């Protein structure tokens, strides 16, 4: 029975419905409705979803967010005037909280696992990145180089996403998981905003979810930290499943969700392994004097690990898929034009000097490997008599 002290206002009940609707639509694909809304209601010229750009902050994403907010607001107003029973609102919040815990937990685990593999979210800087100056790199590129240059720190960051993610999946540890998630996500959100990383919307959503999960006990935690030893945490409403098969099914589903991300990560690593790296990988800079039969490239980058190559000539840069045919022959296939195929033969003349031939053209190139870059070869030092800041 609901006492007067525990009675929810219409605003609180409507707010719970708004929250449930808003979060549910984060998973429901409404691209067709967003297209309709953007083109016909907002009348945005050329409005469409741009796929595979690496950005989660496109115009389409902002319009989708506005649309979901409008749908949620309509639900809020409707619920407010319908004055639904508090028991219904409490049940909606209980299920919504479970949804939030698993949504946030799984996302944290996924991003954490992506940091543990060499080819994951922050790979070691490639030759293209290493050859850039700070002034030429983007703020986002600077973060990727900073994180990727230290495997130990990247793995550390990954574990501190996985730990709160796992804690959120269990009701008894959800609060500590939410508090840890707030700390982790606040740092990520600040990085995204301060370094113009286009995951601002999604990372902010994850931070807000973590705050909402912890919110009912924030005041109580503050009282405890200020010396009130009598402060007790609030117990959220427990979802009681009436049938035995429902309890078993929910436990099995929980186990599947916990194991799904690690298994998927292992499968992806197994199916898409990094390439074997030999002495071929490096940054090659043209040393030859210009002549009718000399290669006109300024720089050639070969990265066997990611089966990638690029050619720079002046301001022009083109990427290629790399295939090693034999000890001294490689094939480059342009990403832009698959008919543009180059066969390169190379011969080591002396240390770090290589002759490269492409058809009737040839040139001598100086070679730099990753061990030649201070960012990757500095290593760790317990003792530093002076700061090594370059």
C-alpha cells in the first residue's frame, strides 16, 4: 500500500514513462520515420542517413534525437493527464532500470573489450600518423595517437570500462557499478567534447543513464560521506517472476548477455587477424633525382600488419590494399579504383636504403621503421634525472 509520504506526483509518473519511451527508441530502428520527419517536417535539403562515416553526431543523428524527444514528450503529456496508477509507474521504472543497467553494462563491456586487442579501438600509431606533425593532426587524431602509443594504458582503460559494466548486470552491485560508470563516462564525455570526437551524443546518453541509475541513492551517499552513519541505501523494486521457467529463462539470458561480448570479441579476433609483419613495413622517402624513368612519388607507406599502403605525391595521397606476393614483390590495389593495380619490386641496397621498381620506373628510397620513432622507442624508465619532454 502506498503511503502519503511515498506517493508519486503525476509529474514523476509521467517522467518515468518519458524515460522508458526515450530509452526504448534508442534501440528501435526508426530511420524511415526520421527521414520523413527531416525531409517533410523540418524540410532539410538533401537530408539522408550517411552510412559508415565513423561519426555518431551527424545531422541525421540530431534529427533522430529530436524526434525521439518529441515522441517522449507526447508520452509525458498523455501520462500526466491520464493519471496512471502508481503501481503501474513503479513497474515501468523497475523494468526500465533493468533495461538501463544492461544497456549501459553491455556497451561498457563492448568498448572495454575493444581496447584489449591490438587491432581494437586504439591500435598502435601507423606510419601515416607517425609522419604527421602535431599541427597537422586533428584533435581526435591526437587522442588516438596518445592512447595507441601505450598498450598498457589502453588495456588499463579497457578494464575500467569492463568492471563497472559487469557490476551493472547484477542487482546487488548495480550502485557501485553506476558510480564507477559515472567516473569513467565523465572522462570519456569530456574527451569527446574537448577533442571534437564525434561520439558526443552517445557518450552523453551513457553518462546520463549511469547518473539516473545512481540518482535515488546520491543524497544518501552524500549524507554517509559527511558522517551520517545511519544513512541506508534505498532498495529498488524487485521484479518477481511468478513461474519457475521464467526465472530459469531470465538467468540463462543473463549468462548469455554476459558471455556474448567476450565470445564475439574472440571470434572477431580469430576471423580478422592482423597480418604478419616483416622488415618490409616502413615509411619510404624518395631520394632519387627526377628523371624520365624515375618514380615521382614523394613517400610510400607500407603497413603489413593492416595490409595497407599509401602513396604521397605533393598534396595528393592515395590508399591501397597491400598483398605480399613474394620476398621482393608486392601488389597494391587502389581503394578508390580497383582497376588501378601496381606491381612493386624492391631490393635492399644497404641499411635503410631500398630500390623500388614499378613497371619501367624506379627510385631509391630511404626507409624508417617504427623503432626509429621516439614516441614508440622511448620505453619506460623508473629513474629520470631530468624530464624528457620533447
